């Protein structure tokens, strides 16, 4: 616990997929908070103090509580107000497995693929194949018979996963558009082109 603030404060970084998922849940839940866009090279002292790992997102609540895991922020926000029913199927085993794969093996392979210059001893094509096997292929299987991960309606898991698939697509867009199943491409496009995503991607002011 830290000293209370007048209003909830969100430390964020616009292009971070973890922060994207948190901002989307907060927006849908109509949680009004002050968003601070951090500079990765000069992180605010207050951020480091309340969350020593100093990674975004970090939500500081008005009662002094700090939530510094993106999925926890999503659950907290939607527990306050869930007008779209994103939590309705939050405990579906398939959806939970896909989320675990996203934040685990897929994220690891994605980093090796996207930042291949940092992993000189690894083959980026192999990392891409590992990412496909970890998430994209099983995601395509799920989406082959339903429009969203949880079924006929979007859920927390769609929102939590698509920012990372967006990153994966952006590494080699031509390859993604030619080799990734069209079900995944259509699902991703729907989220990226949504008014919700465009709204939460608007630039927030950096701290003075």
C-alpha cells in the first residue's frame, strides 16, 4: 500500500501490448484515471517506488492499492463494471490455455523473432515457427469454428491476446498476410480497426 491519490493513476506506454490490454479494459469499464505515458529511458521516481520492477502498466488506486500486472488490472476494472460481458467466459479452459501460451512461450518466441539482432545465436525463422506453434496455430483452430476465443462474443481473452498477435504481424507483414490463416488475420483486423482500439491508442501527455 502507498499513500492514497486523489484519482487513480495509470502508468502506461502507448505501444506496449501489456499496457494496451489494460487501457482497453479500463476504458470499457468506464474507469476514469489519469494516464501518464512514461519515457522508458527516464522512468518516474514514483513509478519505481510503487512498483520496483518498473514495468508498465501500473495502476495506483485512490485507496493506495497498487496493481502492477496487466491481467490483474483488467480483472479489477471489469469487476467494477463489465458492460460487454468480457468476464462471462473468463474461466474457459481453452481461453485460459491460449492466454498462458501468449504470456509464456509465444512472448518468448516473439521477442526472439522481433528483436533478432539481440539473439545472434538464434535463427529468427525458427523463432517465428515456435511462435506459430505456441499460439497462432491453436488460435486459428479455435477461430475456425467461432468468431471469438470465447465463442460468439468477445471476451477478456481476445483483448488480452490480440496486441501480441499485432506485434507478431508487424515484424514481417507480407509474410503474415500470405502465410498466417485468414481466420487469425480477420480476427486481428477486427480488433486493430475497432474504434475502441483507436481510442485507447491516442497519445497521452508525457510527465513534465
